[in-house]
C-alpha cells in the first residue's frame, strides 16, 4: 500500500457519518478503495449511503491539503508504525466484523501475532495483591502454552499480564488509548519498550502523537476483546473501565471469564454483578480457561 493510497484513505475518513459497516458495504460495491475514492457523484449517490451533502463535503476534502496527514504518514514511516485501513489484509478479521470497528489501526511491532491464538487479561487498576499475583500466574501459564496475551497497558492487572508474558518468554499485544508516540501511562515506558524489543505488538486507533483521553481509554476496550479468542476480567469495581469491558465483551459475544468468587480477589463488585447478569463463567486456573476456549484443536507452535 503506497503513500498516496494511505493519504487518500485518511482523507476519506474525514467525511463523517460513515462508520465501519457502511464503509465495508461501499468497498463491496466498488471492489477496492481506489475505485471508491475515484467514483463519480452519480456512482456515490446510487449507493444510497452518500447523499448530496456528503458528496459535496467529500469533494472539498479531496482538493484540500491536510498537512497533518502528511506529517503522520512520514512519522509512521520513520518510527516503523504501520497504518492499517479496515480493508487491509493485515486488519484483524474478528475486529472487522464489529459494528463499530476502528476505521484505521496503527501497529508497531510483530503484526504476525494478530493471526495467532490470543487471550485478553484485564482488570482494575486498584486490584489487591492477591489479584495481581493471580493475574500474573494466569498469564505466565497461558504464554507457556504458546498463546498470546492481550491487555491494555494500564496500571494493575494489565501491567501484570504484560510483565508475566515478557518474563516468561511469551508474546504480548498492548492496545493503547493514546497514540503510539504518546504512550500512556508514562511510567510504563520501560514495559512498552520491552514489548517492542521482544517481538510484541503495540496497537492504537489514534494517530501517533494523539494523547487520547478518558473516552479513548474506554473505547480501546472494544479492540482488546475484539481481537481476542476470549477474555478474563480478573477484578472490577461497580463502575469503571473493567466494568465497561465486561459489557463490551458481552455485546461482542466474546467468551468471557472471571475468577471463581471463592478466590476472593478484590475489587469484585462488578464481577459479582456480571455473573448474575450475563452468567459469565467462573474459572479457578488456566486449565479451565483453555479447555473452555479451545475445546478442540491443538495449541499452536511457538513463533
């Protein structure tokens, strides 16, 4: 994919009012993005997705110079960050199926991990020591089965999941709510560097220098669960990011799991609610988890 195509894609994403489902429909009509981008007014109008106002806006966008796009493309090339449109073969297929899939992903690192078996481990930033240790042991045993750990790079459970992967010769994917050159939280910079250096993968839907915000941290949850074969929510307060992640994974119909209540991992108010509302499966250890997600078929070979 050349620089001009990426530039045109980023322009196209500025139209507004066209989510992932509509874009995929447009691509199915025109066969490829180049034909869509060069389509006539009449061809766009006949799709019943574009109206006259959207076509007018698109034409203005096409002739305008968007220097920020040039900057982002250049800095991505310099920092070896791949810009992945939703129609790219490198875009995660399971994520593409979601109704609110990101139109563009920015990836830095080992893109091959996307094709392998993956389990997400997430939880509260305020988890107790017992919960942190349980999350570490879970991730450690999962990577020993040559399965990738996915998490969000945050304090608490996320950090334990990533570190367990790195310290046990595993691979991990970190999905961020900020740009890949504005990593958050900053105190985890050493961990982020270790993920890069150890054939891991960093993913964001934000341009490299975007700082993100509270909403973007919540929005990244749909990517964490959306690219995973299953997700374990280790701890959750009654409200907050982990509780939101439970609801997102449930809507995505991603196999979801929580620790057995008898393990007494805290905070667990959100976990107890989720068990009642969604009948989420409780697990004691990684063996129960893997047997539930991968009931048939062998575990993949390591990279």
